[in-house]
C-alpha cells in the first residue's frame, strides 16, 4: 500500500513540475517622448469647470515595448485644468487650458505625461465687419461669446515626460 501511495505522489509531483509555468518580473524602460493616444471621458466647458479640477482620460491605444504592453488601452489617465476664463457680456472669449499629468501603466506606475490642451471660444464680434461694428457697438457690447469647450471623446496625443521603469510579468514554461 505504501509503495502505491508513494508512486502516486511522485507521479503527481512530476506532472505538476512538467506542466507548470514560472512567472517572473522583468523591468523595462518606457522612453521619454513615447506617444500615448488619449480620449476624454467627459465634456469640459469654461462655463462650469473650475481651475484645479481633474479631467479624466482613457488610453486609446496600447503602448508597447516590443511585444509587451506597458500601458494597455482603456487605462486611466489624468489631467488638471490649469486655466479657465469664462465669457463676459463685453465679448471676452472663454478659454480652457488642461495640462496632462499621468497615465497608469500595467504595473500601476503613474507614467508622467507632457501635453497641454488649450481651447478658446470664438467671439460673435469676430464675424462682424469693422464699420458695422462701430455703428452697432452699443448693441454688441451686451452680447457674450460662446463658452470654450472640449467635447467628450476628444482625442489628443501626449508624450511620456521622462524615462520611467515599468515592471512587467513574464511566464516561462518549465519543460
């Protein structure tokens, strides 16, 4: 009985050893200047957004190093509104400035990004010929411009701000 149990144990260990995989971490460098394609997840307007407010993005395409994915599509990225100017009754244009901050890599690392998105609204006064403006200027002084806006699903390309180390997991068959 003991020989049969021992033989079964040895066979189970050998099968487990031959069918198992070894998982190990490998560190790679995501280089400065690598392109990261991003998409906004919400609408941003100079009419209701505030300076210091976070703006959420989603990584649109995988960022790869060889065959390895370092930043998968669908990962979260963040930006911050650094400047807001609301429109005024005197025709001042609305303005939004967003500085991209980081994207999340496959290992959870915050990858610093460099990109500034700036949008300025058009003024209704821009389309009025100059002589007509001066004749009608008292009337147009009370017309405000449109708000500056960035649409939901707006696509932009950011760049990695500096070389950064990312840890990826690799598997190796134990055969």
